């Protein structure tokens, strides 16, 4: 009986090994990505203001609303505000899979699976 | 190695992948929302894929567990030292979460346990299995794992996919090694039965 157990052990190890690596990665649902992002930003806000939009990593780009905040005369004061909280794109992103969001550089648009 | 921030500061020379990850982690710790969005976009698919495969058949728990992984990552990101890639570090957190779930689930009394003899019979014909197309075989493996009682699929995943010994599992769930071996034997039997009957 020990032999049959060894054979089965080998068979299951082989099954597990043959799967790891090349198996196609499943894409996370876009709603999940949106919710994770919103939750992370909320957590970040709990311990103080977000990094000012003027100081965010430049090559990642700002969406049209963030750009408006950035160029406003009050940018120094308002630049840390999470404007996504007021944006319909966030609501759509959190609730609708592959939500029809077309704003350039919107994080929620960026989570869409194509 | 120093802290994330100190290592990320003032890097003018070309950065190695490890240093790039440290700089990236530092931007997230600085609450740069664009870096945070990139963090989610870059790693959520691989974490999701890993967790989904490891939680068969409990697909209803996958989303919550993936979210937990990212929250734990945020809570501990200041401890990231760049010894592994950020992806590897995140997968480590995911593995830890998955094993916690296995532990909690397998600690519960098993309603399937019975006194029946757990003697095994050999797999029908390994050569035949080897001849199967790999993709079809993976899909079939998934199907069979999904159809098994949760206790069985988790035990098999923990033992063979996570490569933990029966002794390790027994220690983690507070059962004897023999009890774990018994559960594994039944899980293998049931897997084989369903595999051979085309479930």
C-alpha cells in the first residue's frame, strides 16, 4: 500500500507542478481593483493628508479634474484633497465591471480589463 | 539594508529592479495617489489569480482576501526592504493569508470524516494522464478540485500546491499527523474517483 501512496503522491505533485508557471493568470475584476484603490486611499487619508497633486509622480499624469485642482490658485491648500471622492467615475468604477469611464489618467479608467 | 525612504533618496545612477521597487514603495508610503493606483493596477491581477487558484472552491471569498492582502501590504510597506521583488513580497503576504484560511478551515471538525478504511488504490494509468493536453488537464484539475468538499480541496492544495508536509499542516491546525494523512488519503481517493468519472 505504501507504493500506491507514493504513486499518488507523485501524481499530485506532478499535477501541482505542471500547473504552476504557465497557467493563464486570471484578471482581477475591475470593481475589485477600484474598491481596493479607494480603500487604500481612505486608509492613507486616515494618517494625514495625501501627497499634494503638484508633487505626485509627474509621469503618471493627472486626470482633467485633478488638473483643474492643480492649476487653481488654491492648489497648495486643496491639492491634497481626494477629488475622486466627489467623482462619478469612482462610483461607476466601484460598482460596474469595466465601467464606461473615458477620462484620461483617471485611476478608475486605468483599472479596466481590455 | 536601510529603510524604504532612506534607500530611495537621491538615487542618480541607473536603478536595479530592486531599487526601482524601493523607490516605488517609497512613493506609495508618501501617499502619492498615482503611485498607489499603479500599485493596484500592476499587482492585483497576479495576486487575484494566485488567491483564486488557492481557494478553490470558495470563490466567494477571493475578493475579500485579495483586498486584505493589499491592506496588509499598506500596513507593512515600511518594512519592505527590497530583498525580494515587490511582487514576491506581496505574494508572500497572499500566501500567508491563504494559509491562515486553510488553517482556520481545517481546524474545524470535519463532517466528512468517518471510520472507513483509507486504503488507497493506485492511479489508473499515469501514462494516460501524461498524454493529456496540458491545458485541458489543468481545466480538469480545477473542475475536480472545485467539485470536492472544501476540506478535501484545501488539504490537497495546502499539501501539494503549497508544498507543505503533513507534519507542518498538522502542527498548524493542532491535529495529529496521522489525522492529516487520513484526510489527505480520503481527499486523494475522492479526487481520483471524480477524476476517473470525468467530473
